C-alpha cells in the first residue's frame, strides 16, 4: 500500500466519529421534517420538503472544510507534515477526498431517510413521487461537492483559523452583495426598470434551493428559454438555472486545482501571519465595502461612514495592526470618493 493510501485510510478512521454524528443527525432531521401531513375538512394533504435536506447538506459544505483543514492552521503540525515522506499533493488531496466521501455518505444516508419517509406515507395513499426525490438527490450532489471544494480553497488561503472562517462567511454572502450592486446599477441605467430576481448572482445554495423547489412539486422539471412571470415559474427550471448549475460545477473543478497549487507552495512560517493571498482580504474587503456602499447609497451619510469604519477595522484585522500599505489607502480613498459622488448625484 502506498504512503498516500495509508495516510488516507488512517485519516478516514480517525474521523469516523464525526461521520457517525453527521449521518445520525442529518438522517433523523430529514426523516421527521421532510414530509408533512395535515387535514382539511375530510381530506388529508401531504407535502415534501426537500429543502430540509438541502439546508443540512449545505451547512456541512461549510463545516467539513474547517474540520478537515483546521489542523493545518497550526505551524507545528504543518511543519511536521511537510517534513514527512508524504508528498504535499497526496496530503491535500487525501484530506479533500476524505471530506468529500463523508459528504457523499451523509448525503446518501439522509436522502435514504427522506425516501423511506415518503414510502411510509405512500402506504396511506399519499401518492408522493419517490422518483422526484431520487432525481433531486442525484442532481444536487455535484453542486454540493462543488461548494465543498470551493469552501476548502477559501478556508485554506487563510493563514489562521479565524481568517479562514471569515473568508468562508464573506464568500457565502458575496453573491447577495453582487446581486444588490447589479440591481442598483440597472435601476440607474434603465428607465422604469422592474426587478428581475432570476437575473441575480446565484450562490451554490440558491442553485440547490431551486432544485429542491422544483422536485418537491413536479414529476419532471420544465426547462424554458426565458423567465416567465407566472406563479408556476417559481417551480420551473429555466435556462439560467441550468447555466448557474454548470457554472458552479466549473467553480468546483477550478477550486480543486487552486487548492492543490496553493498548498504546494505553502510555507509553515506563514501560518499565524497575515493572510496575504489576493483572494483573501485584498479582494474581499474592497468587494464587500464597495457593494455595501453602492447598496446603501440612498441612505444617510452616517450609514456610509459606518461602512467605511467597518472597512477600516477589516484592514486592521488583515494587517494584524495599524500599519497600512498603499493598496489599503487607495481602497479607502476610492470609498470616500464613492460616498461623495453618490451624495452629489443621488
């Protein structure tokens, strides 16, 4: 057996307790809350809530990367692993695969709990579509794995445990912030613009949530070429839904490559220091600050000042002190100019 395989086997065995807890927790929750029954007059109604399953699985895509790579945030542990005969590629890939396998097992077990619950109710004549649930489970798995891989990379670029968690949280809300920016820009440029929720920037959870909505209610999804403004369109898969589905799969593949490349160049002495990777604070602080400034451009001056203060505190955390470099000063200067321009033009 190769060194990489021995490490993977040992690492998987050491995380069996975590896997057992995840499987039991997710399966029990999905079993009891995925199907509901209520009475109306003399009739009984049944409904399937696949969103319960998708929510639990999405939470795990954030928890598993932290659990898998938390040990690498210790300089002594990382130095020991780097000096071992195990290659860096084998080390990082083994941890990524271990988390992915645990996600797959938990996904399958909780999905089986949903199907068992549906079959039990079908015995009472509920007529629930098990086929829908199976298709949803198969379609949601690639996106869940993609989000997991993305979060692995995001947590890894933080040189400390706190930075990694902050990066994951900021990236999770970044699509909503970007959607707000797009909405504000369209309102400025388009006369009598009507809000188009289907044109928003989609997070991985948004993609899976749409799948849960569709397959909770329809036998087969309807794929349309454009967004239809009808009540039923909420439960259809549009071409934009399919596009974002494929985009997130591409993001997952790119994240795996970036994680391996970044980890191969990681030095133990960086652990505990400022997270200087471009996709960390260098990108997130301006992106978040500018997004909030644009969204809050119609608010009072005090709101804009509070946002800039938050950016200032973010740079203090980033630099681990009150030392600012030229890019930090440029970003704060642009933020001040944006506030002035917004208050003059709006």
